[in-house]
């Protein structure tokens, strides 16, 4: 089988499994496929919504297909997202990554196309170039809004004192050609552009070419095996879980953790870590780097060490071990700080020793507990800590029986190649549940963290009493995936730049529509208590509701009604509160949306 046939088969399989992601044409299909495959490697925790939000409409002939702003591991979609991050007191030690993509279905790396794309990137990153210049070249509003987001995020981090080591810009030029056949002219363009852009920015800019070999490689998750050698035989613990505790040379450890190019750390070995590198501006990381350079022999005394889990551990000798599919789950800041120290070439880290805990843990639930408990002394996203509650485990198991993958554990299903809207992460699930059952979509959109940090709110959607019907989660998930697909198709038909498109492209629109449609299906707008209402006590109830969701005509009619109600609610709000933003008003659901839904339900009952 040729490589081209193999790749075509992969793309066909991807859209057969995720038909709701089909684009407008083959070119967009290729872009969507590539973004999903490259996501685990470059876009951190991005989900399908994040990936689609990066596809830029209105780029004209500027040679950019997608742009992403990733701040501290999260994809920012709008300036509103940036405002929320600004409240973070650690903004000065943030990490920024901006990614640009140009994809072509063709089999070569075109010089003219590459130069055009890179000229656009340079105009975007050169803050002395007015945004208006891009408009004059054919860029439309949606494209310019993304450029504004890139620039404002970049500027705010610079003003906050973030150093160049924590700011990264990458341009990806991806085709189905053979990267090995790239001509000298293309390489010259790459070298010259990298140099010229790095001269005008604070940060690091690089250009990546991906051809058919690299694309196929992205889709194939290969097992990783490393060799670890302790300084002396480690302490071995046989039961209940085989583990080893010992001291290892830092330089030898880093050698094993490098990528195949030996120029950067292998990010796949840190996928299960609960956080990303927080940067050298964080005091503790700065101190670690300084200690590594100035006092390496005392580093061990000041450091807690590394915790690594693996599927299998085999010993070659008393000190040397073969480790299959390792994951560094605690100590990422240490490793990256040492890596940064080593890059300065001011010192060798061969004098540094580290304590290493190596645990053979193939059981997923046990792995999750290790990750959670070994990181509990540090600030972790609350959803990651809540993920080990019994209710989440039950929901995951139940939804999996219905082809919904509840990703309570970060990247658990995406790393297995399961993608698309059927993968729902823990934070998104909370937003969906709160919008449908607590009738507060705007609150869910703006304050998802509070759905985990506020115990009373958290228990309303994830009760301690696990005897509740799991159909609450099944109904919400099925309604979400169906309405998501309908809305995506609908937005694709809307006129560019129209008020309608702006409303229904916003992140809050889907949650508001879920609030409306679920209320109309339940024929009531009051909040629902999982432990008292027994909404799904009768199995025929969930069967009837799922039947409506699966009936394309009926659910599409409900969606159309929901659109009318939402547009009317927004018009009423803007009439009462001119200049105010309904997407930030936590009272919008109760004061403007629910009364219209109640009137619609009463009208339908009277007709019946």
C-alpha cells in the first residue's frame, strides 16, 4: 500500500467516525484532520471546539488557514478569555504559544505560497505594522479579531515582564508532499524569515514543515521505551505495587527524556502531568536554575525529586532498568528548569543528583490517584482533583456504553486516538449540566471553575449520592452532541459578518440553546435536583427523550424554535440595557430567556 493510499484511508476513517466534523470542501477536511492529529503534540489541552475556533474565515489571499493563541496551556478564543486570564496574579510568569497553520492537499512545498504565508505572519507579529494594512490586503473582520487577540495577549505578557524564553511563535506549512525533497529556495526562505522575525519580536519564532511521512507519524502512537540507570541499586518495593526508589544522575535522566532530535524534551513523556512548565519567572523555578548553575552538588538537598509511572519496569542489572511507556507525573518543573540550565551552557548538570520514584502502574485508576496525590501540595486545576470522585467514574463507564467518552482525566481518550465532539471533558460536562438542569447558561459559560470550587454548586450536578440515575448525564451528553452538530452546520450557512453569525458563533450560544431546548423537552423551566426530582426514574422517559434527539426533523425544529427565542431575548435585553453585553450578565437566563421559554411552553399546551 502506498503512503498516499494509507493517508487517504486515515482521513476517510477519521470522518467516518466523526461525520459532524466534515468541512466545506476537501481542503478544509484536510485541515481539520491535521489539526486533530497535531493537537496532542502542539495544542496542549485543546478540544474539538478549540480547534475549530482557530480556523480563520476571511483571510482573503493571505495564506493562513488557522491561528491559535495558547496561554498557560489553554486556547484563548476571544479577548474576553484574555480578560479572565488577566486576573491571574501569576500573569508575569505565564507561557504563551502562538501557532499559525497553512495546509495544502498538494504534494509539494510551494515557494510562492510559503512566502505569502510568512509575509502575513511577519505583518501580524510586527507591532509597528497597523492592523489596517492587513484589511487593505483583503483580511476580513473575523481574521482581524484573531490578529488583535494575538497582539494584545503578546503585548500584555511583555508588559507583565514575561521573558522571551516563555514566548513561542510557530508557523506550520503542511502538505502531502515529501519533506526530503524540499528545494534550496524553500530552505532559504525559511532561514531568512526565521532570522528576520526573531529580530523584531521578544520570544522565539520557528518554522515547521510537515509532509506525508510526518502526518502519518502523528497518527501512530508508538510505545516509548527508555533506559534508566541509578547511581546505586535502588530500594525495591514488591507489594502491593512494584516500585523503586533511588538516586539518579540528572544529566543521564535528561538524555533519556529528550525527543528523537535530541534538541528538546519529549513532550509525550509529560502528558499525564497536571500542569505545564510554569516558566523561569516563577521564583522556585528561577532558584532551581540558579542552584543548578551555581551550586549543583547541593541541588539534591533542596529538591523533592521526580515521580515517574510506567506500564512496565524490567531490570537489566542491579542499577539499570528498562522502562516502557513512562510518564513523569511529578517533577516537571524540576526537569524543565534543569533543561533550561543545561541550555545556557554555563554549567554541566552531571554533578546533580535527583531522587527518583519509579512505579509500575498499569491500572488507570491507580495512576490517577498517584497523579492527584503527588501534586496535591501545588496549585492544580480543581476539576483534575475532583476527577477521582466516584460519581465521575460511574458516569464515564455509563456513557462509554453509549459511545460518549467522558474525559474526566486530561487527554485520556484523545491520547488513544478518540476524537471529535463525542469526547466531552470534565469542565465542559459541568457547563453542559449546569445549563440544562440549573438553567444558568451564562453562569456556566463565565464561571466554570466555580462549578468545582463551590461545593454546593458542585454537588448539584455531581452528587455524593451515587444512586441517582445516570441518565441525567446520558440525556445531557446526547443533546449536546446533536445540537452541536446542528449548530455547526447552521452557522456555516450564515452570512459572513452578520449579526446572526456573531451571536451563534459565540461560545455562550450553544449553552443557551441547550437551556432552551431542554426546557421545551421537559416542558418546564424550573431547576432540577438530581437527588429529588427522579426525572428519569421511569426508563421510558429517557427512551422517549432520546427518540426526540435522534429524530432529525423534530430536533431541528426545536433548534429553530430555540434560535427564535434566543434572538428575541437578546433583542429585549439590548433594548433594556443598551451597550451592555448579555454574555456577561449572569441574570440574562432568568430575566430574559426563561420567561420567553415559559410563554412558548404555555402556548404549545394551550394549542394541544
